[in-house]
C-alpha cells in the first residue's frame, strides 16, 4: 500500500489534539456531557486512525495487543475497586462520599475513579475489537 504523505503528516498533527480532546472529555465528564465512555471511544478512535494510516503493525507497536487485552479487566477492576472502597469504609457500594474526609471531595474522587475505569475498559475493548476484525482477514 502506498501511503499518502499529506495524510500521514496530517494524522501525525491531529493525534495529539485527539488525545487532548479525549482527556478534556474525561476530566470534565462530571460537569457536563461526556465522561469515561466518550473519552474511551475517542482514544480508541485515535489508535484506529493511526492503524488505518500507518498500518496495523505500527499501531500494535504503540498499543500492543497483549497490553490492550490486559487493560479490559483492569478498567473493570478500577470500577469495582472504587465501589468496594465505599463498602470497606462502611458505606454503600459506589457511595463516594466516604472516599475523602470532605464528602463533596470524596464524591468527585469517586466519580473520577469510576470514569477512569470506564475509559480504560472502553478504549481497550474498542481497540481489541478492531484488532480482531483486522486479523480475521489474514
């Protein structure tokens, strides 16, 4: 496959901004629309764009398949651990108010942790699905 120089340069210029937007959506998820799911899809889209433009082998160098497959349960573990932390502190599952001395700060910390778990799981799952479809034709 012959790669178009303008497409490759344009992609390299866009990738940092795509990642920055994913982080923006992640960090502002509790204040407005967005959060872990949307940030995860944007992050996976960044890896998929890289794979389409530069090839799957190049994408697997920056996001190895073994790492992607380990990230799926890691995100679920982050989510569940946040909920269990509330139980361990004498509250309900996913009750964030006990995660910090001040309940509003605990709530923000808990939401961020849950959204981080969702981001990791969604990004890894979408990337793993892409890798599975790409490998299917070989």
